[in-house]
C-alpha cells in the first residue's frame, strides 16, 4: 500500500460546515473511493491556519487519476467549492506532501 498525503485550505468560518458535510458523506461517494482502492483515508484540520491535512492508502496510486473524470467526484467538488479553496474545475487546491518519516 502506498501512503499519499496532501493539504488543502478551508475558508475561515466554514469549519462546522466542512465537518457536517463529511459527517454526512454520500454513500455513493464512499463506494467510488473504495472501488478506486482508497482505504484508511483521514483528513485533519489545523484550527490555527485552517489547513486540512489528508492522508490515505491505496494499492495502485495511478487509479486516482480516474477520479476527476467521474461525475460523482465532480458533483462533490462543486458541493464543497463554497467552503474551501478550489481550482477552476471545482477540484480542491491540493498540495502534495512529501513523507519524511514513518514508523510502522
């Protein structure tokens, strides 16, 4: 399994709404992510900066390249676009993070 980490940015004042939307994540989106091979997916919030830190595991990271073309993924991104930094295609601004330490 490959671990992938990245950060995103939440708009000020949207912390409660972001948590609410993820507490109510669409079951069909969960299915899409797991069918893609994503497991053990967590997102952490730094309250001092509103940075979101995400980490997930996936057997074949190349499969993630298919997600942006999925209508359901596009719908989720549009749904989230009003509360976090997004690109022109509604995908979240996502900055890859380099792993520098791991203790299995």
